[in-house]
C-alpha cells in the first residue's frame, strides 16, 4: 500500500463522520504497511471538544503499540490538523504527516475542469464503438461536485484559506450577517441611533465611540429625564451624559470581532467542502485518468497527422520490420536538412542481431535510438514515424549509449559502462530489445574488443540470451561474427568520399564498413592541417605494419608561414564562390582579389 491507499482509508472514515452529521474528517495512523490507529470526527456525537479524528487515532495507536511514542508511524488525515491536534502529533513523536492541502483556487480550477466534461462527452458520443466509446461510457460528468463548488466558493478566492472572502454570498446566513457588520458597521450604528431616538423621543441622542469604553449613547442635559432605566451611565459631561446598553455592547462585540469570526467560519465551511470532495476522490481520480488517456490519444492523433506517421502492425511475432523509419525528434529539430529515413529488419530467429559500423557523426546512434523509439511508440498505441512498420512486442528496451563517469561513487567511465552492461545482460530476456553503442571503448584496444565480442556472442546466442540487438562498434574485427553466427547481420552507414573529403549519406546499408574514417572526421572537426597530414602518414605506416617513423626536422615549422596563412584565406574565399553562376567580369575581379591576398 502507498500514501494514496492510506489516504483512501482516511477518506472512508471522513465519509462515516459526514453520515453522522459531523464535520467530515478522517484519520489513520500506519506503521510500515499496517494501520495501527483509526479515528473520525465525533465532537457532536460524543459532546466532547477532544473528539477529533487525529486524537482518536493517536489514542488507538498508542494502546495497540503499547506506548505513547509513535516514532515509526505516519499519520494520514483528510484536513490540516488544528492547533490541538498538531500538539498531540508532536507529543506522540509521529515522524510524518500526510494531509489534504487543496486551497480555494485549486477547487475553483477543479470546478472549471469538471464543467468541461459534458462538452467532452458530447464529442465522444459520436463514436458508437471502440476505445473512445469505452472512455465515454466510463467518464462521469461530475456535475454534482462542480455545482457544490460553484455554490460554495466565489469565482476568485484569495490565496490563503484562512483570510475569509471565499464563501459565496447567500450560501450561509451567518457569513452574510458577519459580512454585513464588517462592511456596513457605520450603517448599523446609524440604524440603531435612529431606532433609539424613536423609542426614547430624545432628539439629541447620538451614538459615538472612544477607546476608553467603546461605543456609547450621548444624551444632552435637557433630555436627562427621558433616559430609559436600562441605560447604564458611564460618563458625565458639562452638557450631558454618556450611557451604554447591553444591545450596544453586543453590537460593539460583533463589529470588532466580525473579521476574525467570519474568517474562522469561512474556513470551517471550506474545510467541510473540501472533505466532501475528498470523500468523492475516487470519482475525481477516475475522471482525471480517463481525461488523461483521451488527451494522450488526441496528442497521438495530432502528431501522426502533422508528421505523416503510419499505423504500425503490432503482434507477438517477435519480428521488427520498419520501412522508412525516422527519428521523431531529430527530424523536427533538423529543419535545415532533409532527414534520411532507414529500414530495419530483425527477424524472430534470423537476423536478430545487427552489427552497425561506420564513422563517428555518421548517424549510428540516431538510427539505433529511432528503432527503440518506434518500438516504444508502437507498443503504447501511437502511430510511428515510418512508411510502414511491423512490430513484434518486446518486454523491455535496454540502452547503453554515451559515456559518462560517476565521480561521487569513484567510478570511471569504463566502470560505469561495464556496470550498466552487467545490469542489461542480467535482466534482459529473449523478448527484449538491446541498444548497445561502442561497448568496450573505455579500455585498451584488445581488452575492449574482447569484451565487446563476448557481449555480442552472449546476446546473439539463443541458448544464453538471444535478444534482438543493435550493436554499434568501431571494432571492425567483430564483423567476422556474421560468418560464424547465423542470426547476426552486418550493416554500415554509407559514406561517399571525394578525394580527401567525405559526405555522410546517413543511409544504413548491408555489409561492414571498409574503414573507420577517423582521420576524416578529425579533419571535419577542424584539427590543424599539419596534425591531419601527420595522422594520415602514421595511419599508413600502422596499416602497413611498420613502426611509425619520427617526423623529419623542419626548422621553419616553429614559425608562422605567411604563405600558409594567405593560402588559407584564399581557400576560404573560394569556398564562398558559386562557380556555376559566375560571370566573366566577376571571375576577373575575383582573380584580382585572390592575387592581392597572396
């Protein structure tokens, strides 16, 4: 059981209090998964100021546990504890309190949402069958709760529930009376003054106020003989007398305490409203859940139409076939370039493992992520970003992408990687989808290659795991596994070379990559030309199996060559030129500028 389950128990007790004419407050106390104390408001029933829900629950818990210290307990109550109950909670050493805390604005917002449900149901009524029809049948309009909130609260209540001014006029006679006194105190005094003049016949009678004895009635000496006997003389003046009456003192008390009494009464009425709503929390939560489902379906539909998604075929075949798959996020973020779609074929038995090779930045990680996202979207009921998709249900999707360390735990990048791989292999099944990117890159070449191959063989072996796996790697030696295991297939990211330059085609094609293109990627990243040249020289020597030779001494290399700088400037200028649209005169001008730059 969780907090929500225990709060439901408290709400059930609050409902019992309401049925008995009490302010609906319920409370339970738990220790672990066990309820050790229950209580609900019984002040009117027991004729006791102590019969609060919290007090009763604490008393029962103490008796049951055999002590007054409730160290390991949690108290759940449907309303905020009062000052008395808060003191009892502290005295009992209760470590955690969970209570209802919705404010006036929260309830008004809830009412606004409830009032829109009939319109939603009216639209759902157009669907005689299917999931939308089921939602319509289960969705309750909650008109009674919306009306209750609307009758009780003003449209714009204050932030605090203890300031008053949140109960609607006409809802409670006492609140209306106190507000009349609070906002119309002078008119009340004027009315009383007129009434006293009429009853006594004293034309000069006036009602005033001072800080010594509050409100008073002042009568001039000429009318002293007409003062009624129930007037109590308080002060003698030169020209008259000042008196008080019990009625005047009552009015004074009402005027001076109206604000506090109104705020207290409004809070009590609000608490009662909140408790009534809490007793129907199951209805509200069900409606919220159904609306959330409908919102999700509408979002799915809107995205599918806007982005040209297809309806996938989902079954238990274990096959994943995607035609023209796209990454739903990357294709929207890269508005400056056309996203290249790719196909994916992973059979139930054959071709369950795909080894993907190719240079960095070519799109291996994006491709693997898009496959995982398409599978996930299909299984949650969404259309998918593809031309066509057949998705065999997977039980879990595991990913190991990226590199990071955990300094707080003292774990290196490689240790974090191995820990995550261990968890994947431990919990994955033959029905799982594994996304593994560059396993083993955080250690030495031979160690990393050995680990990567072992993981790949384990994932591919149906007797050990046999999970559908996308495995990206720069270890080209691993591509030989295709010839050894029937369910392994090699793929690579197509690259087109133009001299020393290369273009990423972003297309997944069968077969292994012919090279890593690491030096070319470094060139694209902007490494200095001398570094790239030396890297190519060293790469040729290493591939030939010879020891790298020391670079020849070039004394001038320590100095900046003006010719190199100018050459770079010329190249940059040439790259900006659109040769196909260049006129003869523009070409002559360009040559002149380039000559000046050399």
